[in-house]
């Protein structure tokens, strides 16, 4: 494994609060074990050449030249090279932001081949500035990073928001991913504490500190988001939606929906259908 790493620091803040922490250029040479790891920062992983697999948590995803992988903090991942030429890639470590994708995943793989925007240009420009470190390089890097964020917003297949990154612990990040995927289950704070191997009061405190919401309130908000999507895009009845989204009863869904949306689920559906009919 040949790797070239560059470190970057600047006291000036950017408009997006994104700070470039590191930049690495690597080429797989068969002498480096692929061990799953995570970072306290967001990582952008761009494949310059070759093909292989990207392991995210317990899933394998094929990657090839001109693929970009976006990985939020505290997500276990690694890469595997397959065939010839060997996998070579550029990575950027970015602090201060996380990606909130529409599909609620904590990662995204973008296939950038044949796209109008040449993302590799921005990666290579950042590396060139960090290599030379000529006058004003830090300002150029900061603005180049902001432009890269804007270009990503333009081309991503799943809309995302840039969220302040607060370095959640691995346990809290894992609980958030669990809630995003298992919201329809009967979930209690005791169950989450058992999963995370943390005291339930400590878990609730830490989760609230990182995400500004308790785990159970986050679960209810997640369920309401799914309810809204089903109300807009399906013909399920309210009682069926309550069952599909994990609410114990239709009345509990109605109570929660009114609390979060200031209207009943039925009224929300009527307004959504009316809005769709006007398009």
C-alpha cells in the first residue's frame, strides 16, 4: 500500500463550517490488511483507478473508477481491491459537517462516470494546493471545499442536507442507525440500552447531547416522517399506517401526529393530495 497523506489546518471558518482535516492518496499493493475502521469525521473516498469492494458495516458494495463514497462519522468501513489495475483512491477527511441523506442512510455511493461535473478536478486541485502550500493556499482550499459541497448537492441521486457534525460516540451513532432501520419494531429505552451496552439514563443523556433530541423522541419523529410519506404516496388506511410505522394504536399515531404536525393525519393526507393534484 503506497499512501501519501497531507494535513491541513486553518483558523478561518468556512461558510459551511466544514474544515478539511486531511487528504490522502493511496494505491493498493497487496501489503495492507483491509480492516474495518471508523473516523470521528466525514470522509469522501474517490476511486481514481481500478475496482473492488467497499465494506460498510456488514454490507459489500462494488466500486470502480470514478465512484465517490461519502461516509458519515462513526461508520465502520474499509475497502478491498480486486483484479488489475489495483485500486487507487483519494480521500478527504472533513470535520464540522455530516450528510443527512433523504433515504436516512449514513453513506452514499455516487457513480460519477460520464457526469457533466468533474469531481476529480476538485480533489486534484486540493491536493495540488496542499502539496505546494503557496501563498493563500488555505483560502483556496477552503473555497474549493465549499464548491465541492455545492457540486455534490447538484449531482447526488439522493437529496441531502449538510448538518453540523458533533462527533457522536460510536454507541450513539449505532443506536441512531438502528432506529432509522427498525422504527416499526416495539422499541423501548431499556431495549436500546441493552443493544448499546450502556446505562439507559447515560444513553439518553449522550444521545440528546449529540442529536438535540432523546432517542425515544427521535424514534417518534422518525415514525412521523414515514407516516407523512405513506400518507402522501400510498392508499393505506390510518390504522394500517399506524401498524407499519410501529405505533401501538391508531389513537397513539393520531395523538403523536397532531403533536408534531399541528393537524390530524387525515387533514395532512387531504392537503398533500390536493397539492399533488395542482402540479
